[in-house]
C-alpha cells in the first residue's frame, strides 16, 4: 500500500473517532463541509489527534487551512518529507 493511501486510511479512522461516527458512514471526501461536528472546536481536536497519530506538528499557519481529508493528507506528507530531510 502506498504511503498516500496509508495516510488516507489512517485519517478516515481518526476522523470517524474524533467525530464519533462509523467509518462506513463517512463521505468519500470527508471535510468540514460534510462531516457533522467538524466545526472550529472539532477541528482543533482533529488536528491534535492527527499530530499525535503521525508524530508530527503542523505549522500554526497551516492549521486553519486543513479542512478536508485530502488537504490533511497532503500536509502530512509535506511535513513528513520535511522532517526526513533534517
């Protein structure tokens, strides 16, 4: 399984847990627009869970822009690549 697919799979599980939903009930492209409870407070909880799960820290400026699973996955990959270069 590619890293990108693995990241997306793990993100779906985290989103389901944070928002107390069945993973099977999540839309194909989960985002703040289509997931119940993904408001500003829910977003912070999600970010904290994602950072913990992946062992990363997002840049403060990026956090408000990460409002979908796809954007989160892309940023996780970017941060992981950046950390690998250190």
